[in-house]
């Protein structure tokens, strides 16, 4: 499981500083996609958007509160940050991390 230890705005910096990598090197003929901006979407919408790019991309989620809650109903969770961030490159070997909070109950800040 990916551990996100900082507020949503610093997730990318923490991941880089910790040496976490989410996408392997792409061969010249491997398809690539741009990571969409999914901050503010429900976890269900975010997973669907990325899965539409490739069914080989995997997902990991982390509860921003640090309580370690599982996201059993993705429609009830809001995406606060993603790794990789919007605009970065995805390949079929990528793992996308979603940092989430309970929708309408918690804030991403």
C-alpha cells in the first residue's frame, strides 16, 4: 500500500522525496496517456476515467485522514490528490494513487 504522509498539495513532493515511482519506463512503441485532472471527482469517477485509458493501469488509494479506512463505496469518496499529478504521463504499467476523503463529510485541506 502506498503511504501518503502529507497534505494533498505536497503528495507529489513526498512521493518523490521518498523515492516512490508509479510508472515504469516505457518502450518506444508502448502507448502513453496523459493523466487527467481528477481532483474533486468521486473515487468512482476517477477510477472509471483512468480505466477508460487502459484496463492494465492499476490503482491504489489512501485515506487522507490517516485513519486507514477502506473505500468500500467509491461513490462516497472525493479525490484530493493523485500520483502522478494531472498532465503527467501514464503507461499500461502505471499505478495511479488516489488520496481521498469522505464526500460531504471531510475536507481535502
